[in-house]
């Protein structure tokens, strides 16, 4: 089952600009995570935000979480061509051991 | 350090043939294990997850099954493949404490 829904499905920006991706989910969560996938490869974990946190930073990444709206956003600042990839949010469902992913946002950074 | 191995990387199988994909984890004990399938340009669909040996939860009823004969081994199987089973299969593990997941490199399965 798909829980996270990312928006937009695709995003194309110029190098140096900021990229913002959004994720909505449906159930109560332990935490929400963001992953990156280069074409044809496995996923790599970027950042985890717990349900009692509202904002988290890691390098050029900033994640926010609004549990009242069941939504999260991922901001990548000062984008680089190497940031081109698909980005997925994943929800760790409260009371379960499963990690459910959304459809992803395909990000293209134009040099 | 922990590592996850998934093989083969690519596989072309005829319709009606059996399937066995294997995933093993090293460097950790009692991991939670996951099988996902990804259609081209789409998100990850959770197929099975396991919190322990012989403890398998199925998320989507379909032509596939999973087994966990050992603590760090997770196997995805099918008795007879369908065309619709084609896709990119990903295995992942994470600590029983939950948190980030670590993925294998995936198996691209094409059923012909």
C-alpha cells in the first residue's frame, strides 16, 4: 500500500536554485524519512524526522513535519547538478514495523 | 559494518517459470527485512516484511511469496511468473529499533 504522496511528481530547476518537495500521508507515524534514488539503483537514506520534531537540518537539506496536516517537506538549498535524482518520503507507521514509501519526486537540476 | 547483498542484478525469465531472489545481511542481528517492487518511474510498493525468522507479513496478495529461513536471509519466490511480475525488486533491512533502512542494489526482473 502507498501512504506517502509526493508533490510535485517532477521538478526541473536551474543549478543554484532551491528545490522543495512535499509529502502527505494518511496514518499516525513514528517518524518520516526521506530517501534519494539515482536511476536504476537502490535507495539511500537522507534524513529522518521523528513525530515529535517539527524541523530538522542536515547540510543543505531541511525537512519540516506537520503532524496535524500529516505533511512534510524537503528543501534542498543551492542545488547542484549532482542532486539530480528521485526523492521519496517514507512513513514508519505507528504500531507497525513496516516502512511505506510514496510515489516520489523526480528532480532534475539543469547546469 | 553492516552490508546487504542482493542478487542477481538482472534476470530475464519466461512466463510460467519459477523465481528465487535472495537477500542477505551481514554485520547485524535480528534485522527487520523488507521486499519492495518498483515499476518504471514509480514509487516503491511494499510486498513483504519480516521481523524475525519465519515471521512474514504480506502486504499485497499476489503471485509472490517470501521466506526467512535464517535470521539474516530473506528470499522472494514465485512458482510461476506472470508478465506483470516484471519490475525492479529491492531488498532492505533496518534495525529492530527502527529508523533508517539500508537498501540492496536491486534486481531488475523482466518476464518474457
